């Protein structure tokens, strides 16, 4: 399924799904990225499963360049501007 790009409230929304094998296990991950009108990443969500493991990840950025992963600050990526889903 190709990703779907829509605009709403001066934001871009990219929704999609990836189905693949990882270490011989079936995987399905649904994702949503939200960017502002200048294409700066505001948030990302990934949910689904890898083998029998459920996946639920939320990433949020703030205006100061900080990032939260499932609610917790992640200092190692402070100042980054974009998300790379790596599986898409």
C-alpha cells in the first residue's frame, strides 16, 4: 500500500503501512508522520507487530529541538530535524 499524504490545519500528514519479514518473522507496521507547513517533523507514530511482539511507539518534537520517545526525553537526538523510519 503506498503512503497517503494529506494536508490539514497547515500540517502535512503522511500515513502508510509496511509489511515485510524481519529475521524470518512476519511484520506489519502502520505509521503516521506529521510535519508543519515548512516540512519540519512534529510527531510520528508507529504501531503493529513484529512476529508475536506488539509495537507501539510515539515520537514528539518540540520547538527547542528536543524529542520525546513514548513520553521520555531522548537527549542523544536533541537538535535532529527529521525522523527516519528505517523500515519504510
